[in-house]
C-alpha cells in the first residue's frame, strides 16, 4: 500500500510502498480518507522535532487523520464507522499510569510515543491499525473534515487548562488575543469568536486570505509590525485570554503584558532557542499583583477529542472550504507540503 514518510538523512517526504497492516485482536483496521499537514509535520521533516521508531530508518508521517473502519476485529466498532485517531501511545514496554487514567496528553515525552511525530509510524498511508481505545467516533456527516478533530482537540485542551486555572473565582472572558494567523491560530479564532471579541495578531499584508477568513469570523486583525503584543492593550484593549500559536519565545513573556487583570495566557507553540532580556521583577510582580496566569499545553486527551468532534457540528459550514485551501490526492502529495500552501493542506487517500 502507499504511504508518505521520511527517511533518515532525507529532507523531504517521499511515497513508499509498505505492507498493509494486519489488526490484532482488540485493534481496528482503518481505511484512510484524509490526513492533514501542519507545522509539526514540517518540523519533523526538517529534523527539528520528533524522531524515528526504534531501530528504523523510516517514519510514516501524519497525525491528523480520519478514516473508515474496515475490520473491527473483536472491538465494539462496526465496519463503516468513521473514526479519528488519537496521537499518543505508551512507550514501548507497556502502559503506564498516564494511559491507565486516560490522560495521555499529560505524559512526559519519556512515557509516550507520538504517531507520525516521535517514535511511532503515523497515519499517512492507505490503511492503518489502532487499538480501539485510541479511536474517536466521528459522525459520517463530518467525515470530510474529521481530520481537523486533532488540531481542534489541542485547542480544546488549552482552553480547558485556561478555565481550570481561573476556577477559584468567577471568570467570564469577554476578550481574547490569538497570536498567529496560521492554521492553528485561525482555528482558535473560529472557536472563540462566537463567544467573545477576538483580536488576531499576524505579520501579513492585505490582501491575504487568512485576514479575510478571520474577519469573516468577526475577529479583528492586528498587524504585529505596527502593534506588537505588548502594545495591544494601548492600541485596542487588555484581553482576558491569550492563545499563543506562533512558537515565538518572546510571546511567552509578552503575552502577559497583553492580559487584563485576572487574565490567562495559554502557550501552544514549540519554540527554538532564543535569549531575551527581561525585567524579571516586573514580570513576576505583574503576575502576582494582577492575578494573571500562564499555562503551557501540548497534545490532547479523550475528552478533548470528543469535544473537538462536537465542534465540527457547530462551526459554520462555509468555514471548512475556506480553511482547507489545499486538498490534494495522494499521487500529488508533494503539493500538500509545498511553500505555496495557502492556509491548511491535507492529503486525500480515499472518499467516504
């Protein structure tokens, strides 16, 4: 069967011919429909993040997937069910407390592998297998966009942590600032805009499809070259929530400046190394005296995946066609990884 991945020493994805997997009892064989491509995939390809399975020189990519059950074996799934897979699995050698508690997203890197990213093959192939507990049902009506459940789940977890950090008092956020108008940032805008006033910070010139999309969601575009993060309260207003989706290290510090008292910043990006000069005393005082919080978040658990599937029902129908700008068949998969991708790319293996 066809699979898309990388080889040790390579600098671009390739199309491989690999054996079709056979499901063991308790596993499910899934026919892949679509697999999304995001910034993490590009980091893995560049060698900046993740790694190969043990003792292998090849990694099948893909962690945002949707497919149809072909063989449910001994599980409760039925042939024809639409599913999206969770990403994390226990490290080789057996399960651990994080997975036993259904909290894979809280496991440290040493206690897990991530399919398509670090230590385990992903879902960018014509078929894949998975133990049933790691598959989330998707309504057939949303099969076309079910691969978006994974990135939405990442946001659902970040928002869950933000709310939990404010749980000791009544917190009713009215304003939000999303840092980054890339694929994840635009999803954050889509989730938040129905509930509050949203600003989205980027570095693009008009006309631009990402700006058009966020404004269609009734969000306000903020050009970071004119108004950096720390100046947002002066140019617009302090915000109750910041969602960072850039990976810029300075945003971990600057986001606190944008917060109103009692606000919280949720950090999602994976930064490279960067040294900053920071007034640590002022930073510390601002957090304490204004009851601000900063939370970091990675991956997502089962409850977040289920919430993400529910979100597919609530997002406006027009959003998906404008958001997924590059849907390419597997025989032209290179286009999904190219520099001309407009907003969100996905590889299509099959149709429902």
